[in-house]
């Protein structure tokens, strides 16, 4: 059952990173085994502020797996955001 999705919610969670600074991932995913993931989907360009917010959220929430999916040179590049 590992890796199976129990629930997937568009913009289902917002992370407070600092005073008046938050990050809402595109998808909040709950896995069948109880794990949670945040999935961010971007085109070929990722703005610096979006990249920083994603990395800060990943470091502040080590129990959550953060995944970045980018459309790059006619294909999807999927990576896990380091803590």
C-alpha cells in the first residue's frame, strides 16, 4: 500500500513561515499509510521567492515530504526538496 494516495486536496494547507509570510503548496497529499506530502507544480521558470518559501517550509516541517514538479524542456522534472 505504500505510495497509494488516500486524499489529494488543491491548496489544502497553508504554512506560516514568518510574520505576514506564508506558503500554500499546490497540492496537499495524504497517503494511504498516513504519510503526508506537499506537491508544488511549476512551469519552466520558478521565481526566487517561490523557491525560497518552498525550501523554508520543507526545513520547518521535516515530517512532510515536499515535492517539486517542473515542466522543463518538454518533460516533467520531479524532485524532492531537501530539508
